[in-house]
C-alpha cells in the first residue's frame, strides 16, 4: 500500500502538487488523466523519488520513504518506472539492457538474469530481438523492451509515464496490449496517459488531476460516463469554456461582445451560431437582468462541446427569485426566443447566486 500525506512539490516557476492526500491499494490499476501541466508526471517522479517532494510524506509498505536517511534504492527495487522516452542504453543489446539491473542491484547471477530476461522478452513478444541494439528497434519495440527491463526487477509497483505518447499511432496498440496483460498480474500499476479509451479499458480507478492535486478519484464508470465534479466533466466531455463575471451596471459591454467573438472564432463555432449566442447573452444580461438588479452579480458560462458540436450557456445571478419571462420586456424576450430554441429558469443556492438561466444552441 502507498499513502501520500500532504504531499507538496514546488519549483521556482510554480507548484504542480499543492496538497496531495490519497491511499493507493495493493493491486490497484490507476489511470492518471488531466490537462497538461497539472502535475501528473511530477506525481510519478515524486513517488519514485526521482524528484524529492518539497514537503509531506510517502508511506510505502509501512515505511516513510521521504524520511531523512532512508535508502532510496530499497524503494526503487520494489517500484519500477517506465518512461515515455524509453531510456535504453544504446551500447548494450536488448538482453543486456534487461540483465543489467538485476545483476548489479539484486546480485542475480548472469545465467539467471539471462534466463529471466529471455522469459520476459518472450512475454512482450520480442524474444527474437534479444541480440539487437536499441537503434535497430521501432519505438513500440523499444517501449516493450523498457517494460521487460522494469519487470526484470520484479517490482510490486510499476509507474508508467505516458508510455505511448512518443510512439507512432500504429505502434500504440502493441504497447497497450502488454500493459493490459500486466493489469491482470496483481501488480499495482499507475499509468499517466492521454489515451482516454485505453485509460478506461485498463483501470479499476481513475485520478483526474487539476488545481494542484488529485481533484477527482473514482471508478472509471463514474469518471467517464457521469462525472460528478465540474472540472472533470469539462475535461471528459472536451468542453471549451468561456466565463465572464459582470458586477456593475456599467460593465464593458463592447469588450464582452468582442470576447464572445474571439471565443467562438477560436473554437470554430459557425458564425450563425456565434451571432445567436452573442444576441441571447446581450438581450438577457444587458436588457433584462441589469435593469432588474440593483447590485448585479452575474456569472456567464459558455460551454462548447467538441464531441457533439453543441453549445450550452448558463447564466447565474443574484437577487430575489426572478424569471426573465416575467420581466415585461417583450422586445428583448422576442429577440431572445429567436436566438435560442428554449431557455429555462431555476432557483439555485450556489453562494451569492440565487437564479439560473440555461439555454442551448
């Protein structure tokens, strides 16, 4: 079992891991997903102590491996890592790459290391390549050798740092097949990946990383089918987000319109749809809500879904219950109805916001 307690990792340019607290059980197969720059690889490198955490603890098999004086090599014998860049020794043959660590770190005899290396090469489908050098292999073959080299140490835990990201798309499947086979071995696997289909198919648990840590931790059926947390939902559904906050009756009306135009252009939203979004927001916010609210607090959220090419707009605002349909501003209501298929009002209780309007394009 691995337990992370208030784990933090800071660099001069930022803090990718702010306060990570999680328990990883023996035999877990965990896919680690999330936007670039959210600390996924940093998490793995801290687990293997390639990067020293700034603070916090990593408890591995009952020992604090971050404690002063701890023998790091002891943890690394039980926790292997597969890098996206293979890291094979170019001057050694494939079998020599696999034999090296068991002989030097475990004291394994040359014959035993060779026999086990050949068994592992057969396991990853490369027994015929034992005497070749890394530069004679394809990217997928190199990664399979790297996995065999890690397995040669018989680790309890294997960390995969985007194992297919450096591969040609035609080679991804062969590496994924090897990892899927390992997933049934009883070893603990933690896999950073951008391949959502692969992540879903292999794991019993998913970490979604954002906001300086593990933002969401759930089973794949929840994360991929019905994510409950907002940032997870946005990531899984590939939502492109525009947020605007209006807290004055004299807000920058023209600047807001230009921001909507830039957002629509960037996400290739058709001009006709973009015009309707802008018109609907302008009529609802500028003509109906602002005259009604003495001290406005309005949050505009536009979500564009790349998968189905749909746009949803959610507008939350403060004040007593107020349905724009009762405003009496028939001109703006008519323009609003012409821009959207329907719009629904609901009463909410989300901080300072008490009302919400939702419409879809």
